C-alpha cells in the first residue's frame, strides 16, 4: 500500500488515534451483532482514516455471485447507488481486495468507467470529488474473505503504518465475528442469529416445514407449498429466484446469512443457520434453515437442497428464560448496547442539526444516566451552542459569552482534540479556577468534555454532564469518545444540509412576492408549501400585478422539476411576465411571448402558466392557460365551478395562439388559483383532486361566520363580506391546505395557492362622456372634468386634470380618429382616460427649442404620477394617474 514515509506530527497523532481504536475493539467484545457489527466497524475505519465515508460489501451466495452492498456511512445515495452490486471478477477496489485477500488503494479519478451497472442500469454515474481515493481491505473470516470494507478519503496520502495495522486488525476482527456464532441482539434469544445447536434440547414447535432446491449456478430455486405458507408468499407469485428469498431476510440478519451460505459452499459443509424473515404482510418470524451441498461430476458446487421450519415459539421460550437469568448489571449493559445501536441508527437518519441534537439527547443521556448535554461550535473567539438539554437558557448564554481562551474546558478540548473527564466539582475547580463558579450555576457534578472531529478537523465540542460525582470507567471513556466521533460526522453532514437548505429557502423567498399588493380591486392571500425537507427548491410561483384603470393581472405558474436551474427559470418567467404586463398585453398575446422565452431556454425546460386579467369597472375577467389547471370560481351563493376551456400545451411545447375565456364575476366572487401539487400526487389523479378542492371550498366558504362574527368587519356587512378581510383569507388558505395536504403526505411536489377576492368599482366612482371629433372637444373635456371633480370634492386636482384631459383630447383630434371618449375613475388614484379608434401608439419625442409643438406628452409625463397606453377592442386608450390624498 505504498512506501512508508517519514512520520510527521500528523502521522504520529494518527497512529496514536489508531492505538486508541485498537483498545476500543478489545473493549467492545461480542456485544455487536449482524448489521450493527458492520456499521460499527465501518464508522471506526472512516474515523481512523479521516474519510469522507465508506461502504461494506459482502460476498453474494454462490461462486461468481459478486459482492453485495450491506452498509454505507457518510456517502450520499447518489454515489453509492451504482455500487449496490459489484462484479467479483471486476476491477473495482472492493472486488480486488475480496478476490486477492489483500488491501487495495486506488484513485477515484477514473473509477467511474468501472462502476458496475448490474442491478442499476438506470443509475446515474456521478464524478467523485477531485483528489479522492479509496482504500479497500478484505474482511477475513476463518475460511477466507467474506466481504470487503472500503473507505473514501479526500486526500491521496497513503495511510500511516499505524492506520494500516488498525485496518488489518479491524478486518480480521469483523471477519472472525461474521464467521462464528455471535451473541444475539438485546431482547432476542440466547441462540442468536446463528446458534446451530443452542436450544436443540427444547421442544420444537414445528407448525410447518418447507423444502427447497437451489441451483447455485443459475440462481433458480424450487419451493414446496409449505415454504410459500411459511414465508407468507401467495401461491403462484413466487418467481423462483434466490434473490426473492434473500429479500425476505431481515436487513439486520442478511450480512451473516450471506456469509454462512458462502462459507458452506466454499467449505463443502452442511449449511445450518437461524434468522428472522419479514413477510409481505408485515409480520416477522424466526426460521431455521438447513441445507446439503451437491456437487457435479467435476466436484464443483452445483445445487443445495434443504429444509426450512418455523422456530418462533422456541425463540420466544428462550427469550423468557434468558430474561429470568439475566442480572441487573447484564440488563443494564444490554440496554446501553441497545441505546447505542439506536443512536447510531438515529444519527444515520438525522438530516438537520436539530435532528442530531434530539437524537443525541434521546439516546446518550439514558445510556449513561447523564443529566445534561450541550453541543457547541467554535465561531471566532466564542462558542455557539447549537443544542442543549438539562441546562437553562441563562446558563448557556453565560457560557457562550465567555471567550474561548477564558479557561473553558469545552474550548480546551476542542483546541487540543483530546477528551477530558472531570469526576467531581472539586476536581473541576482545581483544574479550571478561572470558571470555578460554573458548576454551581449549571447544577452538575461530573463532566465528559469531548471534541467532535470529522474528516480530520474539529467541528465542535460535546459536553455530557452528570448530577452526581462519577468515576468514569475505561469502557465509558472509550464509548463516549467513540460516540462523539459519530455525533461529529452526523453534525457535519447536518450543518451542510442546513446551510444548503437555508440558501434554498432564501432563494425561494427571494423569487416569490414577499408581500402581496394591497389593491382596491382585489384582496388576496397566498401559500407556498415545499414538498419536504429532502426536496430541492421548487419552481412554483405566483404574482399580482396592478394595471391601469383598476385592472389587475393575476398569474400563477409551475416550472417542471426541482433544483436551482428550475428556480432560476421561475425567476426569469416572473420577471418576463411583469415586463410584458406593463405593456398591457391581453392574456393570449402575453402567453405567446412567454412561450418564446421558455423555448429559447432549451429543450429541457417546460412550464405551465395561468394568466388572468380582472377589470373592476366591468367585473369582467379574461384568462388564458398554458397546460395549467383552471381556477376555482366561488360564487356568492357558495357554488364552485371551474371554467371549461382548452388549457393548451405547457410553455416550451405550445403552439400559439392560446385560447381565452371571458366571464363576468358577480360581486362577492372568489378566485382560487393553484398549482398541480395541491390537487395531484402519485396516489391522487388531478380530476379527483379538483373535486376535493371544490368540496373543501363548498364546505369552508358557506361555513365561515358572517361579518357580524368577524372582528375585522362592521356588523352591518353582508354574510360573504368577510372575504374583504385579508386576515380571513389567510385563515381560508390555512383551512384549505390543512384539508387538501394534511401533513404533506403522499405528495412529492411543491404546491402554491393564490386566493383572490374581487371587488367591483362602484358606479358612483366612474364617469364617462363621448366627445366630438372637433377642436372644441378639448374645451368640453375640461368642463366635464371640472364638474365631476367638484362633485367628488377633488377641486385641488381640477386644474391639473383639466390640463391633462385637454392635452390628450387635443392629440386625438390632431393625430387619431374617433370615436372619442373621456373617462374618470376615482379609486386609490384618480385615473383620466381618453380613448379613440386609432391603433397608433403615441410616444414622447424630444422637441427642439424652435419647434412649435411636440411637447404635449412631455407635459403629460411631468404632470401625472404614471401614464401609458393600452389597446382596446375598438382602438386604444391613453391613461394618466394622479395620487389621491388619504382621507383624514
């Protein structure tokens, strides 16, 4: 495994750590069993080599069966999926170590070409980080290699002599325990998983006995009916493959079941073992299997025939006997072993930092009878607590305010990377007089200060504290030190996940509206629900865009897929929609331009979109859809319907023109826009989901108490007037999401929902006049404006509005054609509109000093707060807006 180099300080430190781990192996004894044995060994190897993670493969049944992945640690599924089955004759490091019974170390730079595809034909081959290497060692049993243990490291540096010695010791330690009878897990029978003779003197409750015949070369297996009954397989459904049988073996028992089979084939001996099976109906049973090897004319293994019977009752009887004979000390040791196994499993499943803290507190404290736990990170000159239990917030704040150099043992153990155990308050005060008042403040009398080291660098400190003085045994010191390494690796992964998850959430929040606009024409509330903590940022989005003349654009869309690329596409589309909406384009034309935007992004990008324009002056609504589900419309009587129209294809695959739907919304109507994640999942088709949405709306809206019961509204409001209230719409969103997505179960997609209450502009706030196609039209316009603003008590705006109307009408008379109409609207702003029958768009031009005209639109732009042009069915409309002073 490479030339031995001169030992530097880091190598010496690594060898010292390896020596500590060798002592730990001697302390562990036979407590570990099955899959937990492999997991423990892999974690020790990864920690000793400061690796990124590792894998354990076991030999599959039969010659040439290759290697089967049994345990992973630290490596993401995207990288380990393709290593589930490894060709035993292939070039990969685990196969070479297993085949040659010798350690192998290779660079991972070119390993992608040799990744096995058997059983994972669709797996995506992903590159390993630059500079990574793999060290693989065989697991040496009494009869030869039974598997291989592999560790991936970020450095190409060869392991030190001490590390190589430890790996060799570890591989033989694991192989020996896989190759001989082992103690059962806590709570199981003393016969364990492999006790071939234990309990044979007890009566066998043989309710059913099966027979089997297995062709080792082809993998074909023949069962009798009793086998089907015993394993819970329906007649006619067994495919006759050995893999199907192995899939029924309990995951924790599978490693040594495979080892026993392979050893029996190699040694040519009788096969006999006991293990648990997981039946398809969810029940478990203990079985005993016995088999005899048959060879061909050349003496090579060909078939194995045998029997299988149920020993669950015998197993339960032995468990009862063991419970009676086990003393208090042994039960405590078994309980601690079980809790440590549970901690290992919980840390492997932990995703966030909070998960790691909760798992550590739940399993470490009871295992050692501890009263407190604190996990901290070193940030600059101070510690930052990421989780604690058994301490008050005031005490933790006090500790974290002390500089790390101020005599804190929790900081010292991190700097020196050495665990420290303090047995009493007196010992603490003697060793750390600068912080002698902390034990009394924290209420603890013994402490284990443990460094958390992952990938060769310190990531934080762990404090396990006790309510009474304590003499730590050698076993407790070793176990606590080992557990701190497990917590460190889990914490490092969790920190990376939390950091990326926070960035994804910030990206999602940045791309969605932070606050929906408060507009006279609509009241709205929205919800965005991510698919789950394991999913990336999604592409669902929504927006409400104010248009001219109390018109509002309401849009919702969904970029297909998840990830940063999809989120970026969503941000582009939202920006594009806002830009196109400012041009006052009708919905079908806007979607046509948006389709071009998505098509230009490439063939892999598709999106659905619904764009709707609501006009408060006419209560009319025009919408167009591109592959998006229709909105739910709730009428004042509580009825719910979905506009019936062709949705067209999604953006990026559509062929314009897009179909449009026009409808009139009665006062008191409600629009509910949503993405498919709200109404569709792997177990729910969209039609049923929309029916569920309609039922939820029908049950919720009429059931909302009238405005008299709503603290946000006056008592004389109409029953559905509660929908004017934004707080009530927020409650409606919560009710709908709780009904349609309880606990986000059964859905792997994010969901967005936009609930909009439409308001009609009162007729008293609108005034319209026809004007003649004559120069005197400007004068008539000024008179109409003056009289109407006086009636509205807006005389302060009269002079400015008269000038704007006169200038707009004059432009129409000079440059366009009739019919000409003047309209004033009073809402949050005062809108002045002049419409004509021409499609010519006016634009501002810079007039020279000697020009007699050309300054009209410059004057309009200077006097109005906002102005623009939009096309109508009969021509165009030029509009201006002026803000109104809020009522005092």
